[in-house]
C-alpha cells in the first residue's frame, strides 16, 4: 500500500450497512467518503484509493451475490490495495469474504 487514502464502498438493502460504514469512515478518516457499489463512480473512487473498506449485509451466511459479482467484474481493481471487509448481520455470524 503506497499511501493512506481510505474510502468505503458498500451494498445496503434497508440502510443498516450504509449507516455503519458511514459512521466507521467518519471515525477512522474524519470524513465519510462512501459509495454504493451500484454507483459507477465507486470504481473511480476505488482506483484513487490505497485502502478500501468493503461493507455488505450478510445474506444466507455469505457475501451477497451482487457483491461477489462486483468483485469479479472489477477483478483488477483490488490489486495493490488493501481491502478490509465489514459485514452487518441480523442474527448469526458469517465468514466475511468467503464468497
Ligand atoms: C435475503 C437476506 C438474507 C439474510 N441472511 C442473513 C444471515 O444469514 N445471517 C444474519 O445474521 N442475517 C441475515 N440477514 C439480515 C441482514 O444481514 C441484516 O439485516 C443486515 O444488517 C441488513 O443490512 P442492510 O440494511 O444494509 O441491507 C439477511 C437479510 C436478507 C434480506
């Protein structure tokens, strides 16, 4: 990791994950630079970052399909940067990034 620019990207259905990543980024970086993965500008935002927090809701004890698809469609994006996964959940645990 070359620099220390950190941003957040997320998928959120009812808003829990968006709330959590926004609060986390405010605490860690002092500002909330967060982008929904549905937003095409999230790709440019990741390109300009050194560290990325990827946040998603646990679905069926796993990473949601939409998030796995985003990771795979943008495979080269993850090279050379640190990616930290953050999962929210309703009741029981999952294996983050197991997808
Ligand atoms: C289709 C679906 C599957 C889910 N599966 C799980 C699960 O396996 N374990 C769990 O603890 N919560 C599960 N949940 C609950 C969500 O992970 C939880 O409510 C999350 O905080 C929702 O985040 P969001 O508001 O950003 O969408 C599931 C929710 C949905 C809609």
